[in-house]
C-alpha cells in the first residue's frame, strides 16, 4: 500500500509500470537502455473514494485513457530509478491535488454602507469630471 494522504492509500496492484527507450540526449545510452518509465494507474483497482476519483479524472485530462487508466510518463533523467521516483511523485501529487475538496463559495451581498460609499464616490468623480468641461457660452 502506498500512502497518498492520511486517509487515502493506493493499492500497489493498481499500478503497472513499464520501461521504454527514452528520446533526447544521452549518447549511445539512449539506444541501448530503456530508462523512460510509463506508469499506468487503473482507477477501478485503485479503490479511491468516488468524489476523489471524479476530481482525479478531471485533473488527469489527456492522461486519462478510455479504459479508465491514468498514464504518467517520465524520461527526464538518465537512470531508470530516478525516472521511477519522479513518475511516482507525479502520480502521488496528482492524487493529492484531487483529494482536496474545493471550498464552496458562499455568495454575499454588499452592505448598505458599501453601496452608499460607492454611490458617493461615483457622484464625487462625476462632479470632478463635469468641472473639467468648458464653461457654457453666455447669450
């Protein structure tokens, strides 16, 4: 079991990792060694609470497959182990972000005093602007 938050644990069987050849710099090592990591999290096996799962699906975006799996790829480092650690950290951070429930906004209304101050400021600005105008021509 992998601890995500104090109340959410992730089953290790829900995560499947595979190693592929990375692109980019690395010399001949790139062509010989499979250092890039591809993590695959099955949401059905993960047993996440339904609200967390729904937020996770939304946060995952393009990383979510039609089969209900989240794909995380890491190929930044030259070693397989560092890429594994980074991919796992990315997955953990994604689930932790999904575990935080959004704070519901309570709509409020401006107070009478705030409305009064706003109207006073508007009339004051209006008088300042009207004072800038040219005086009217006299007949």
